[in-house]
C-alpha cells in the first residue's frame, strides 16, 4: 500500500502535525509540503492537511484537495479556534466537500498558535470597536492563549493514533 502525507503550513503548526502523522504511517510513507507534492494518482492512501484561513482550509491545500479523486483519504487541520467549536466543524466540513469523490476514512483537528502579527493587526483594527466580530475581548484572549500552547505533544500523539487507526482499517479492508 502506497501512502503519502501532503501538508500546507505557513507558520509551522501543521507541519508538526504532518510529521507526527508521517511517523505513525508505514515506514515507506512519503511526506511532502504541498508546493512539492506529486500527483496523488499512484497512491492508495493520502493524509492531506492544512491550516484554517477564513473558516476554510488554506488556499494552497484547497487547490491540491480538488485534484484528488477516488482515493482513501485522512484529513488534518490546525486552527486558532477551539477544536470542538462550530467553526472547527465547519472548516472540516469544507475540506470534506472539496474531497467529495474520495473515501474519507477520518479526520483530525487541533489548535495551532496564531501568528502574533495577525493578532496585533486584529487588535489595532478592532481598537475602540467592541462590537466587531474580531474584537479583542476576554473570550478571544483566552482562546488565543490556549492556541499558543498548540500543537503540543498530546496533539501529536492524538494525530498519530487517529491516522494509525485509519491505516489499520484500510489494511483490514484490503485483506477481507
Ligand atoms: C491569515 C490568517 C488567517 C487565519 N484565519 C483563521 C480562521 O479563519 N479561523 C481560525 O480558527 N484560525 C485562523 N487562523 C489561525 C491559523 O489557522 C492557525 O494558527 C494555524 O495553526 C496556522 O497553521 P500553520 O502554522 O501551519 O500555518 C488564521 C491565521 C492566519 C495567519
């Protein structure tokens, strides 16, 4: 079974998760940043992941996802929001829609520290505008502080475990 991990990562969070998944998959699994990824045509299983931008998988990984057809897939995403939020569920849903003619075996999502430059820009933009959806209120500050701790070792173990199960399921299917 030929497997690869393809990821998009602007500030390194998703790369950490991609590497943890890569270690958990069979030894000959290939790992590519999306810029260098080959066509998915000759692979049996593709772990494909990116970071959430405006409630969607980022543009680079979206473009790649749209080129994958009729494959077994695992999705992974990192984001600033909480992983059990509606926003996280919708972001994953968008990824599933982009991969809609594939078999999605599972998914993994966790928080990732948000670029301080973006936080500063948002704080400036929403200064004196408490009603703004991105205003820097206590709830947002707490969420960003939590995101700043991720991805951590536990996230890496959880991602590895999730993807190991997918491969076992796939192997079970091909032996059946
Ligand atoms: C330009 C930009 C837009 C972002 N948009 C969102 C968003 O819509 N929702 C969210 O939960 N996180 C958002 N984030 C946070 C990132 O998804 C998060 O920090 C992610 O872990 C970054 O992954 P990377 O380090 O692999 O690039 C955004 C970050 C940036 C820089």
